[in-house]
């Protein structure tokens, strides 16, 4: 293993770490990108040269220390390089969500006051130009740089350049501007800003989280040690660049450990590229794992009888002994043999198909993952773990050590992180990764981070006795009380509902009410496949969602969840009495979810107020009109009459509705 | 017949969006095409200029597809002359047409269903493969070099048309809109100077039409390919094309920019019908 310098030494910035990697492992692959059907590769030495050329080009264009450089595009080496190049010039990279519409982008571009914008392609350039032409837009943007030249020829280039040209000009200016660039790199301090990331904001406007080099590098170092990451790891960079996780995994940890970052050809080829790369270190939100499991199950339904039997038989073996083998516990010889055979016939080929053959460490976070899904992957021998974190903490707050992995906890505090639980159950942390401030927002900074550096997570949770693992119940502000004073934790019930493949999203309502109700989104993949199998014809999502048999299936899921919720004395009041299946998928474009796909409760309560009142006034159906935003930003309306169903409840919850009526 | 050649000087013209259109690439003079006693095309003359998007429109049975087949050299007209790149063109075999740099797509998709998208597009490069049979068979020397070069060219087109994710999918499994895109890809693989599109949007939904329109404009813009297309969807035609020929019952009833054609009384009559008194 390459010996690493202490971060207190000269490696106090990402550009410094890049120079270190280029000097010590210059010939190892740093970045790969699939383009024109072939994986193109750059070593650390080549990367250092490319990044320097971009940085010099930025100097030619007049980038000043302290400037903000917005980066909007999919995961590409050029975009990661632009971020490092901006840092070299003393500027601060601000990656933005590439699927944001122009209005959303306008706020962030205006708030950050970005002078330079790096755009992935014509689509992003168009959005930036649209932002500039908005009447009340602050005119801070001076230079637009784009990576993909396609379709760009006819644009006014007086303030616009292709990245390749910027690089070429930078190379030409080496002798003139090289000393200036070297001086700027040397001037980077450990507490200078490394990156600014905008939080998705479940409530209100996004906030710019300022993270210093200390935050990023200390966190990367600690967590790389925790999981023994080496320069031999392979990661697939496919999650949004604006998300803190991608910045830590594909930038911080990658450059600290010196491992290879692989960029897929495009979002729609991600699964193929995953299979081709076979990452050793992998991160995905539960959604991805759920989707893959659903696909596997659908395909097994279509398999021949022998294959189906083989799969079922060995999955049973895997479920019984797989997790124990993974955790290094003692397992009998017979079981080990059966598992080895299963690996030969089923698990090995399956993992290969999924692209998980080489995974050493896998993480999931962001949302709760269903125990069945979690156990499925672990039983195959994939070391899937959970972590708990947020942007303000440079991701890591808690994570699960090898051998102590369970689906219902989020693990022990990450190295260097201190945790405490407030009286109301809210979790607080303090760590080397704790953010510096919210940009231009001292009020929010003060209300989130106290003088001693403790940060409120906004989540309610508790430490499990005996193991010391943290368990998260819900967002602290979402935990409420029902009319009869019982605890209301919607997320707890929603997660249980979402563990059914047929249910994509669920919103449980009930704060201050006599009983709980739910709005449910079906999963088009799973339910559509079921419909096909049962010869049920449907023309649209809306029609399928309203189908009586779909309702019957969902009803059975809701009742099973009620039965399981009834077992928990603290939360038994959260059983769902009435529910409806929504006629449209909740969508970030309509503001119903954040870009990271978290439900915005207040928006939903307001937008679907008619549905909420129908859920409580006892009416069997409700007519509704909903505004939807299409991908190109146009608006439209959909109309529907939705059925409202009653579901059976159990135990003490039986009295709730009686009391209400 | 109304002739509206006002916008086209001999050395080309500049379009509304500022593109420079060159000289005459193909000149059709007095074309008449008969099938037995039926006159499908009656004494039609028009030209296609370097770098322009030229549409041929008209109601059903107007003779549009026949006209495209004359341009592609598939039909040989009984009367009239076809001039291509300044030379008069006689009867030709399909591979000779391909060598001239003319490629086309079909109204009814004509792909190899069992082959992958990649292989289908590779067939578009066939006339650029010159290695001998033996060398191809043992995959050595020139054959290998050629295959790699051609594959690289095909990959650029796959990237251009954004079909990376279906590269290895058999064409038979693709939805209609994507098949149309693969057909366009195969036509582009031949690196044509003149691209003929027979109803590229037929049967597509709005989103697919928008995508296809963008690709057609991009092909014209990026590769400088001259495009002649037949299309039913008037909205698409008027937005896409630089000049439009309107046919009705085998006659040419209009020719000019979309605006000129739109205001042409004969064209309006042909599309909306005329009151009989």
C-alpha cells in the first residue's frame, strides 16, 4: 500500500493530494469513462496534467480567488477535473443538480453568485441562458464553459468556450501563468473552502453548505481507514455530482486513497457499465437495490421450472446461512458446503449479472432499506452496510462496522464523530466533518450549529441498549401526536409500506388527527408486470392505479402493515384506517419530492388538500384535478376520480375511529 | 403551376436562421414517371441544394414516395433528366447509388430484426470495407484495421443519436420510435452527402417526433448533410425544412420556403379541399 501523508502535512487541499498521487502512483488509473463504446482511461499523472491545463485556462478567462464556479452536468472526468481546477485557482466549486429546471437553478446560481458556469452540454447551457434572461436574475455569470460541443456551434461565443479550447489556451499560457497558478495552489489552507453544496431542502429554499478542505480530507481519511480502502478500489460515479455523497466517494475518498473513479457512458447505461466495471466499493440508495431485486424476481418468474427450483432452493440456503458466513460466525460444514454449491450455481452468476461480483464494501443510505431487501443482498455474500449522514456532516455520522450489520440500525458513530441525544429524542453530532457555515445565511447557521460545534440532525432516534447502535425513528419535526396523545411517526409506517415491491411511495397522514390515513403510489414496474401476467389491460399509470384488483392487493399490504405496527406498543396508534392510491407518481418536477426523492409533506398536504379531507370525511370517492409539469417544463392537468378504501386495523387502534365518529 | 424560385439565386442563399446554403446538388428536370397507364409523376422539375433540408409534401397518393424513389435512383423515369453533382445520371444499381453518397430510410422500417443495433448500423458501412475475402475470413491485417475504424465511426453515430444503452439489443425487441432512430443511424453510417428520409415521423408520438426533429436538425448542422424528406405532419415540415415542394395528383403545385407554401392558394385548396359550386 502506498504510504499516505498525515493530513497535517503538505496535503492540505485536494490539488495538493492530486500532486501527491501523481508523484507517488502516477501510472495507476485515476479516472475512466466509457465513451464511444470503449473505456477510456487516465492515470494520475495524466489527470494532473489535464487538470492543470484547465486551471490555467480558467486563469486566462480571469477566474479570481474566492469566485464560485458552478458545475452542472453528469458524472464525467472533465467535470471532476473542473472542480479541482477551480480549487487550484483558489475558487470554490459549486456542483448543481443537472436535472433541476431553470427556475430552481436560478435561485442557486443567484445565491452563490457564480461567475463561471461549467455546463455538461447544450441542454444545461440553454438553462443557464434562460436563467440569465429572467427579468429579476442577478447578472453575475460572466463565463460559460461547456464540455460537449454538440449543437453549440450557432451560439454567441463572446462569453462562452468549449472546455477543450479552454484547456488548449491554458496549455499555451503555461509559461505566462504557470507561476501565478503555483502561487495560488501553494496559498490553499486547510481551513479554506473546498466545496459548496446545496442541500435539497425538504422545507424552504436550498441552503449552501460550505465545507472546508479540513472537513473533506479528515472525513475521507477517517472513513477510508474504517473500511480499509486502498488505491486498488474501483468505484462507479453515477450519483448526482451535487450530492455530498458523490463528492466524498468520488472526490474526497478517491483522491485520498488514490482509487479509480469510473464514469458511466450515460444515466441509461448505468446498469451495463456497473456490470462491466464490477466495483469493489459501491454506494447506492435503497431505491437502486430495490429496483434490482424486483427485476431479478420478475425474471425468475419467467424462468423455466428447473431454474426456478434451483433459485428458490439455494436462496433458502443463502437466507439461512449467508449472513452468518459473511459476518464470520461459526457455520456447520454441511451448511458451508451447501452455500458453496449455491455460490457456484446461483449466487456467483447472479452477482455477476448484477455487477456485484467484486464488491468488498457496499453502502446504502438516505432512506430506510427493507429488511428483506437488505438480507437478500447480504445472504448472497455482498457486504452491504448502512450509514447515516447528511451534507452538513460531510456525509458520515454513523456507519456499520463489518460483522455488526443489521437492517434496523444505522451503526456506531463514525471515527472522530461525537453523538448525543437531546431530551426530545433529536440526534446531535460533532465531528471533524462538521460544516463551516451556510453561505450568506448566519441565522440558519446559528440555529443549526451551536457555539460548541454541536449540530442538530433534525432526526429523532435512540441508542440501542447493549450494542450501542443508533436507531433512527423519523424526522424530529415529523414526529407528532395524534388527537388521543399517542405518538405519530409517519416515516415508520411509510417505510414498512414501501418494503412491498408494489408500493413505490407512501405518505401517511395523522398528526393531530383521530386516526391515520395514507396516500399510496404504486410501482409501475412491479404492478405493470403483475398486470401483464394476469391479462389485465391498462392504458396509463392512472388507469392501472385505479384498477380494483390493484386496490385489493394494496389493501392486503396495508392490513399486513397494520398487523405489524400493532405489535409495537409505542406506535400502535399509527395504523392506517383509510387509504387511496394516487393517480400520478410523486415527482420532484412537481415539487412533491426533493431532488433526492424525499417526500415534501407540507407540499403534499397543501396540493392534495381535497384528497386529505376526503380521507377523513368518510366519502367513498373523491374527484380531483392535479397540475403536472412535463419534462420540458410545460404544465398540464390530469383529472381523476379516486376510490378511498377502508383497511382493517388491529388491537387498540380499533377504538380510534369509533371515538372519532 | 406557380413557380416560386425567388429565394434561390444560382450560387445559393442564406436561410432564416443564418445558414449558408450552397449550389445545386441535385437537379430534377421534367420528370415523368408512369406505371403502365398511370402517371405517378407528371413533368416535375425542382432542385436540391447543398446543405439544405428539402421537404416533399402532399396528400396521400400525391406521388411523394415515387419522387423519392426517383431521387434515390430506384425508379428510372420515362421522361426527364436527373442531374447529380453536375453530372447527368443514368440507370444505376443500388450499390452505385450508395457509392455516390446517397443513403435513405424507409417508410416501413427495413432493418434486420435478429441482428443487434450495432450490427445493423455496421451494415451501413459495408461499402467502405475493402479488405479481401481471405483477409476478412481469417480476421487479419487490413480486415482487422478496417473493422476497428468502422466500429469507431459507428460508435460516433451511436453517441450522436444517444442509443448507447441499446447498442447490443436485437432490433426486433425495440419499440417503434427507436427502430426509426436505428434506421437513421444506419443511413448515417454510410456518411452520405444526401440523406433521404421517407416519413421519418410516421406513427410517432409527440415526444418521439420532437426527438427525431432534433436529430434531423443536428445531422444537418453537425455533418452538413443535405436532407430530402417526405412527411405528412405539416407542423414538423414547416418547422424543419428550408424549402418545400408540394405535390398533388403527381403534379407540382407549389415550391418555396415554408411561408411561401403556406400562403399558396393551390396548396391550401389541395389540403383543405375546394368548394364546388
